[in-house]
């Protein structure tokens, strides 16, 4: 991919190894995923449940594409944080103002930025199902990593399967940086080492 026409804030200069996916490609793929979702949910009103913050940019494209297809949906958001105890249990906390009543008995499509090992969804889904009692839950993720071992969870709708590199941009962060990039890049060592305390 030619990255010469890509725009980004000057402080990110040198922070990428390469351009992986352009925003134009993401837009096209979101349209294709919306087609698949519409085929599966025609006549229903699923809840598009955005997992913040990373999925926000993808969520906007996907919901626009569904609107173009006259596919109705409800809009909800949640945030997941790992339980921060002394001994990490892998327990997740669901926050972000989601009320379980709002998805009870409904078809839910969880919108994610990236599924890596699948651990997050493997832990999140049982909690969501038992607490909120949705009618069904599927996952639509922008990215899925190509692993050398089976993932703990595989999403039904996948935008792009990518190599096992750390990627940033289009909502995906490293220490809260890079969410503001228009495209998806592989981070460079300079990006990993960047001391953001020098910025305000
Ligand atoms: P999993 O539980 O599937 O292994 O990973 C889930 C979370 O890890 C993602 O929601 C994301 O926050 C983070 N993550 C995994 N791989 C990447 C990556 O390549 N880039 C970024 N920015 N986050 C990642
Ligand atoms: Mg995520
Ligand atoms: Mg993150």
C-alpha cells in the first residue's frame, strides 16, 4: 500500500512501520458486512452494541451502511475493563452506562475493534448472556488476528483477518494514542517507545 497520501498529526511521524488498511478499504468492507448482517436480520431490530472505545469509528461506518439498507437497529454502548485485583483473575467489568434491561430479549450484535486471542469475548459473552438475557448475541469485529493456535472465541462477522502484529489507528490505541488516525497501521519501535509526557 502507498502511504504517501495518508494524513496524520505531525507528532506521529515515524511511529508506523507500514500502512495496513486504508479507511477506504474499511468503508467498503463495512458495506459488505452490513449486507451480510441485513441478510441475517431482515425483519428484526437487532441492538448494535458498541464496545468502547476502540470500536467507535467502525461502528459509525457500519451503522451508516445498515441505514442505507433500511435495516433498523437499536444503539447501545458498553465499556469493558479488566478486573484490576492484585491477582489478575481475567474477570471483566461491564460499564459505560449499559442497562441490561435495554438488551433483554433482543438480538444483540456486539461491535468490536479487534479479536486477538478471543479472551475478552470469551469472558464477556457469558456475563452478558447471564446478566442481560438477550435473545441472541453475535459479534461483528473489524479485525481478527491470524493466530497459530485456535482462538478462544471467533466472531461471526469479520472485517479483515490480519497478521500477528500490533496495529493502531481508526479507533485502536497504544496507551490511548493513535485512536485519531484515519487508517490502520503497524506500529513501529519509535511509536512504542514514544514518551507522550512530552505532549499536552
Ligand atoms: P483478546 O482478548 O481478543 O486477546 O484481545 C482483546 C483486546 O486486546 C482488544 O479489544 C484490544 O483492546 C487489545 N488488542 C489486541 N491486539 C491489538 C492490536 O494489535 N492493537 C491494539 N491497538 N489493540 C489490540
Ligand atoms: Mg476491543
Ligand atoms: Mg486498547
